[in-house]
């Protein structure tokens, strides 16, 4: 469903990667690996459509994403390094805005359920600035709990700042998303225990894609 | 789409409300700058009356420009701007929501404060009324043009001063006709042509500026 | 705009092939510029008759008006190439726009200085807020803004595109600004102080200004070609052909 053809990324003067091709199908997890600075985040941003690759193209359901950016954006959720939380808004309000911009219903009950999934329901009425790093990460990830219907999840280091319990919860959530045919792309430095139809690995350092049957 | 605009508008208004201090600071800046001029040129009434439209307009312009730093930069820093680019809504709509919120918070208070300051300059009543109307039409134009400048300089070092450099020359027509309308009222020649032209600028800015600002945002986020 | 229309569009649209072309053309344009400017100055300072009202000091008009024309023209050309670079995503067009800006700013500056030199003997003041001078001043700010924006952004492609948006916004605004300043000037000063040339324009005066304008145009092209070569070398310094070029020269 998501196909990359000969992607190339040049940041400033450095060519981070070139001739990168892969296909991500339903129920598959794509793990992007590589050392710091190898272009993982750049690749993810290209996959979101935020950045145009310097060569090659990305296709969603057979059509180039450049042609229908808005339509493509509706089919993905991106959670990056930054938590995209406003310090002065409460966790609940932050989630509501995120849901509303994602075209989903933003009623409080649904938001609380999402927060509860990651164990931060008690933080709902607290402004984000008083929350700890881990709590903020969980509030950011709570968006995923609201987005089972969105096919493609693109996550940049989602496990960072999470404690063991939250890691397990996230893995459960990812498996639950992959089972009915959702797709997940993520970068992480740790091993991921997720059930998927297949796990692809793109190692930017080695610049090879290997398909591992799960 | 309107729903998304409403959400962005509400969000920005809520944020401004929670950081009331920032908003009030800009207003205080307006008052201080206006008060500096009599201190600089002397308190002679007729001279101040002549200067008043220009002084008030320039101060409003500067206050508006200072507040541009709050438009996109905070969202850029915490990652929410990125999410807006990824929302399934047209970016132009979201930009419009932010600009409306910016105007309500930074422009409208200037319109409300201006009569009081105009009295300090001994402007007659009808001139005060025209001043308010000209600011009412003009400050949205300042916000719209400013949104383009703010988007172009997003994340760039020295962006505070750079925005002024980019945006102030573009403000000149608004300044000329805004201050001109008040001057025309004071001298009896009638302000309608000026206000109509300002209205024309506003229409043009409403059509072009959000689109240019959205394009500049995408360029800045690449 | 004439330089790329004379040749097949695609062949010279890459920096690598444009570089030698620019190098070949540049001396010719420089020579033309020298000849035309010399001719223009000759006409302006020696041939054209003395003005009845302003005496000899009006002759500065032969520099002031052509410089003002060029400053406007270059901005439009810069906006055009910037726009092409933005829409078609070509690097060379954006490089040309970047190379044009300093020349445009230079002419704006010349127009302002020559205006001041005209003002002093004629009206006794070094600066006059007439419509043209004020518009030129704002145009100078627009040029400086463009150059400052491009200088402040590190990533060259982002600088190209952001500059393009700014230049296009400027192109849309310039008629509005010019119109506003025109209106402002007539309102506040009436018709007394104006740098519009002497009411009766002798044919030789017009000829002189046109020749100077052509000379300035040739100069602009020559300067831009030289500058764009520098920009190309800098931007493409990681490619093999530039390494060979620089290696061959040292």
C-alpha cells in the first residue's frame, strides 16, 4: 500500500541515503534502523509528506503522494520526537485539538478513554507543562488509542522516555493495530515485541531491506 | 473545514488567554510608543494634532509586528505546527484560523485603545471615529501580511528583526491610507476614498496572504 | 530574459552547462555596457541642451532616471526567475534571481544618491520626499529584505524558495506601493516639488536617457552573469565538474 521507489534524501550538502526502495503492505511493520544522523527522521518525514525527497517517489495505494497530499495526510498519524503538546493546555485539551485536526470526534469521554489506555487519565485536567517527560510522551501517544481507523502510523522513537509498563502497553496497541491490517513505521533503538504479519527492516547504515517473516 | 478553522481559532484564543501577560505587554508597548512622541517633539497642541494619525498608526503597526513572534514560532518549537501541516485539512484554512486569532488578540485591542490615545493628541471626535474604523480595517491587513513574513522567517536566526525588515515595507500602503483617512477627516476632505481603498487592500490580502503564508510554511518545514 | 531565449531551453538550464556560456557572454555584455554608457554620458553631459529652468544641474537626470527604471525592471526580472525556480523546481533560475538582487539594489542606491545630488542644487535640500525617491527607498528595503532573508537561511533550497515567495509578494505589492506613495506625495506637497523631468523634454534628453538605460541594462546582464558564475561554483562545489574547474585554475 505504501511504496517507496528509489528514494534519495539530501540534507544541506550531505546525501543521507539514495536508491532506497521498499513496499509496506497491510499488517506489516516497518522498522527503520541506523545510527544517529543516518537519516531515520528524514526518511520518516519524507514518508509523512512533509519533505520532498531529492529523487525518487513515494506512492500510496499506487498514486504518488505529491499529487494528493491532503488525502494522504488523512490516512496517517505521525508522532515525532517532539510531543506536539501545548504547555498551557491541559492533557485533555491537547488531545482534543489533535483529534479534531485529525478529523475525529473530540468529545471528552473518548479523550479520557484514550488517556486511560496509557494510564494518564488522572493528568487530564493538568496543564502539560507540569507533567513529567514520560507523562507527556504518554499523552502524545494517547492519540494512537483514538486512531485505530487510520491505516498508517508513523512513529519516531515512540518508546523513548517510557517506563516498562507503558512500553508493554504501546506494544499491545501496535499489535492490535497491525492485526486487522493496519501499518506501522517506526524508528527505535530497542527491540520491539510486536505481532505483525511481517516485519520489514530498513537499515540505513547497511542500506539493505530484509523481510523477516514474523 | 470550518470546523477545523473553529478549532484552531479556539485553541489560539485559549492559549492567548492563558498567557494574558504577553498580550497585555504588546498593548502597553503601543501606549508607551505613542507617549514617546510628545516627549520627543514637544507638547504643542496643533503640532501633536497634525502628527496624531501618523504616530498612532505607526505605533499600531509596530505593536502588530512585535506580536508576530507569537504567531508560528511557539507552535514550531513544540511540534504542533508540524501536526497542522499533517492535518487532513487545507493548510490555508488553518492559517486563516491562526491569523483571525492573532488579529483578535493583537489587533482588535489596538482599535479599542486608539480613541483614548487619540484624545491625548487632541483629535476631534469625528477624526477619532475614523481612526477606529481605519484601524479596524487596517489591522487585519497587518496581521495577514505579517503572517507571510512570520512564515518565511520561521526558525531562522535573527528572525525578530528580519521579520520587521521584510514586513514593514509591505505595510507602507496600509499606513499611508490609514493615517491619510484620519488626516483627511481632520482637514475636512472626507475619508471615504481612503477607507474604501483600505477595504480593497483587505479583500486582496484575504485572498492572497493566507495562501502565501501556507506556501511559506511548507517551505519552512521542509 | 533574452539570454536563455536565444538558445534551446533545455540545454543551458543546468548550472554545469550554463557556467561556460555565462563566461563566454559576459565580456561581450561588459563591452556593450561600456560603450553604451559612454555614449549616454556623452549625450547627457555634452550634447543635450542646457535646461531653461535648472541649468546644468539637471543633467544628473541622465543617471537618475535610467537607474530608477533599471531598479524596477530588475526586481520584476528577479521575481520572474524566482517564480520559475519555485514552480518548476529548477536550481539555476533561483541562482539567477539571487545573482540579480545586488545589482538591482545597486541601481536603487544610485537612483537615491543621484536624486539627492539633484535635490541639493535645485531645492537646497539633500533629500526630498517626492513620489519617485520615496518609492525607490521602499524598493531598496525590498531588495535588502530579499538579500537578508536568503543570507539568513542556511539551507540553499529553502533560501531559494523562501526568497521566491518574498519576491513574488513584492512584485504584487510594488504597484500598490507605488500608487500609494504617488497619492501620498501629491496630497502632501502638491505639484511644486517633483523630480519628474523638465516639462518639455527635448528629443536629445530622451535619447540620452534611453541610451544610458540600455547601457545600464547591458551592465546588469554582465554583472549578473559574473555573479551567477560565482553562485554556481559555490552551490555546486561538491560536484566533480566544479572540482575540476577549480583544480584546473589553481
